[in-house]
């Protein structure tokens, strides 16, 4: 028995785990069941209330008509003046009133007024004039029931050949309160029931239409759940990719360090100029690969949100000057001038190591993309902020290329840049560093004239 239940337990366990990991599916299923039921129940309750109100109004209207007749007969002393005389339906006042009522209420099937005389209920007025003067023996039991509750209408529901009717009987009293007659009324509800049925059908059509739309939306929600699951899987794959890249980059640094160490051990005294040139190229390639590995590690850390900044108050002018000095050799190799201009020291809150990395990227790019002329690094203060402006006389950047300049792996492809090496990560990393420390980076450039890259930070109180 236990072995038979094991598959069921396993399925149940997997289902519980699945719903815990994907609560949207459970939520969507719940909505698919509850919302349509709630609409159906509330819609039916509304229709029931509307129908009950309609019936209540009909009863009140029937009772009102009988009340009017009772008032006319009692206050006009009709029982003392008219009833003793011979009943003449053609010129009867009551017949005229009944005719008017039938014109105003086409649903009236029967309306008769009877006097109680000699143990009989003689009809003195009726929509069917052939009944006048005859004993209404058919409704004798109804008249007896109405006599038990003087001053109130006895109203009940009846069905005649499948058609619903409201029938009502009321006892008529004289001025002293004695029962002298009865009013009988029969109203067909066929017309009203037909209208009500049509309205109910329309209401149900609209209701089911709304439910259908809601179900479609909920099914779309279920589709969104599929997308959410797919997104989670893609996120897991992306995390695995980042972990792999991070691991691979770390592993690459070890052999690079070994290669770099062996290159440094090679004595160049006995080497020919060509061999020295080869060693130099290897050294440059190792440095380039090492920088690429560093950029990849930075990208992974930034995407994972694991990069941290050691924020302290630093003198940005001094740091910008040091970075500019460290890149003088690179500028001289291309016969470019590299100058630094600063009016005074300026303090900001930043990570000294990361701000140096950002400046090296910006100034290094300026040198890389400037074929002739020079690069100027300027530190200035304005309106509570310090700006580091790196201006070059290089190839410039078009307005269209400026829009995507700070994207990941974005490089400006042109005839002037086809021989310049790079991964397209430097500016993206610089943007993340600067924005992560509360700064701004912008670019101003004209194609063929040069570019200005501006890093901006709030000035501290010591500045």
C-alpha cells in the first residue's frame, strides 16, 4: 500500500515546491475561479433585487387602485345612494372609471366591484359588462378571506395557462366600518415578465461578456507567469554566465602574471634590436590582455551589484594631475602634447582608486583617438560642483554616435578608428564608476574637430 502511495506523495511534493517557487500560477488559478463566480453571484443578486422591487411596485400599484375605489365608494356614500337603486351598467359612474383604468393599464384582465347583499356578492361594475347584476359565486372564498382583514388588500400570485397573474381582493366598508362589498382585480404580468426576461437575458449576456474578457485577461496573466518563469531561468543562466566569466578571468590572471614575470627576467643586453622589439610586443600584449581581464571582472561585478566604493574626501585636482603625469609617456609616443590646468585644489567625496581608473580611461581614450595636436586636462569649479574636462583635438564624434557612446561593447566604427584596438567597455565602466559615486559624465564633440569629456562632482565643504 505504501509503495502505491509513493508516486502520489512524490507528485504532491513536487507540486508544492513548484507552487512555492511560482506563486503567480497559484494566484492566477485562484483568480480564474473566484472572479467569474463572484461576478455571477453578484449579478444574480442584483437581478433578484431588481425583480423583487418590480414585484413590490406592482403590488403597490394594485393596492393603490383598490384604495382609490374604496375611498370613492365610502366617501361618496355610494352604498346608501346608488346600491338600493336598479343597477344600470351603461350609465354607471363606476363603469366609466373602469373603462378609463383599462385604457391606462392594458394588462388588466378583470376588475369588478361587488356589493354584499342577501348573502350574495352582486357585481355592480366590471370590465365585462355582461357580469353586472350577477352573483360572483366563483370568488366567494376570496371575498370571505378579504373580509378577515378589513382595510387591506389580499394580493396573491396565480398562473393561468402558464401566464403569471396578480390577483387582489379588498373588502369595501361604509362610513361606520361595516363590510358592504368587495373589489376584485386580476392583472396579467405577461408583458412585464416578457420585458423582465429580455432585460435578464441582456444582463446575462453582458455579464458573461465581462467574465469572458476577464478570463482572457487572466489567461494572459497566466502567459505572463510563463514569461516570469522563463525570465527567472534566463536570469539563472545569466548568473551562471557571469560566474563562469568571473572564474575564467581570475584564472587567466595567474598565467599572465607568470608570463609577465618571465619577461621581466629576460636580460636584453645580449639581444638584437629585433629581439628586443619582439619582447616589447609580448610585454605590450600581456599588459593589454591583463587590462582586458580587469575590465571583464569590473563588468561582472557591476552587473552583479557587488562592486563597492571606499568613499573618502579627496583632492581631485591632485589626483587628476598625477594621472595626467603618468600618461605623458603614452602621449609622447604619439607626438602629442598632454597638459594639465587647475586654478586651485578641489575636494570631493569619491573612491580614490576608482576615480583614477575613470580618469585613466577618459584621458587614455583622448590620447588613443587623437592623431595629432594634443590633450588638455582642466579642473574647474562652478556653482558648487567641480568638473574635470578632458579636451582633445582628435577625430571627434558625430551627434548620432554620441547617443550610444556609453553603451557596453560600443565602439565607433569608421575609417579613422579601424586600426585602433579596444573592447568598447572603457566608457561603460567609467559611466558606472562616476554615477556610482554620485557624479555625472557628459560629452561635447564635433566630428573632425575634437571632443570634450566632462566629469562632474559636488564640492565638499573643504574645497
